[in-house]
């Protein structure tokens, strides 16, 4: 089954308000002649409103939040809900990024709850999974990824599977300059697809699985050529419009 490639840039804690508008405007302009691919950008939280304004009415570029909370409202200082993001005009929410797991102690259970809340609120969840370097070296990659994916599956019904995006990001390849080979990425993506198929049957073919971890224009085409690599969650290479557009065009081709 044909899945539309999805390239999403995660800007993390980078770009000012002015720079956000400037880069998004350049990306939007560059996407005008690109078809057959879905694109998104996750700016700093304080820039979300301006980012949504800058892309208002755009069908080729959506805005993602880098995080979200599972409750709709309540005494949760510093958090924001799916409803808040929807009101701004966001399309996606990144959930369970390795940096959230590492620095903010997010758990598999919490990731599952956030995925459920995101679907209930009408946004597309980009749920992240991936192993540490020591886990890969110990031969535990598949065990770790299987556990993390299962926490997501437990919160997603079969008829919702087409909305789900899973991002496989080996932690040892994020921001390090190291990248999983295309074969390594495909091996894990195929395993995830198999796990999804056990849960959802043929609906598993509708789930897009992104690769993330030092994706750049030089390696994007090779990674995206693999059968179960349906896009990329891009870090540093997405901060520059031309670099991000090159990756998007590699997916379109």
C-alpha cells in the first residue's frame, strides 16, 4: 500500500520568533512546486502561534508541537493540552522524544497516555521510540523498541492506525553525526511494522514510520528508499530552509 512520505522538522530549542517566521516563509515558498509528500515543522513552543499564522491556509506544511500533556485542563503548572494546540492551528504533536524521556523522565506509560489524548483531540501523534547506544551494543534494540511500541499500540485502536505516525530514532544517532545505515533503519522499521500487523492486521500498512537521527540532504534519499521508511523526523538539518527542502524533495522523488 502506498503511504505518503512525511518529513517533519524538529527545531527543539532553536530559532527566535523572527527567525521562525522567516524560515517558515522560505520553506512555504519552496514547497510550492513539490507534490507527493507531507511536511511539518515543530518550532519552539512560544513561537507556535506565530508559526500557525505564518502557515495559515497552507496545505503542504503543517505545524507540530514538540510536546503535549494528556489532561485537557487542571492543576498542571507549565503544561498545555491538545485543545490548546488545536485552537492555535497545530496539526501534529511530537510525543516521547528521547530528549523528553532522558531529561524529563517521560515513561512508556506516559507516552501512551499522550498518544491517546492527542488522537482524542484531533491531532496527529508522532510517537517516538528508539534505543540507547549501550542497548544496541548489548543486542537489546528489538526488545527496547518492541516495549516502547507496545505502549503506543495499547492506546490506539485499529481504525485509528492510519492517523498514527511512529518515529524510530536510535538515541545514539541523534545530534551525534552518526546515522543508522539504511539497512539498520529498515531492519527496525520492518520489525515495528510486523508488531503493528500483529495488533492491527492490514491496517498496519497505513501507519507511517519515520526515521530520525542525523538525517541530512546527503543521506536522505538512501534512507527513504527503504520499503518501511516512510519519512523522517529531522533535527539540525531542518533549521535551514534549503536543507529541509532538499530532504523533502528527496522524499518526493
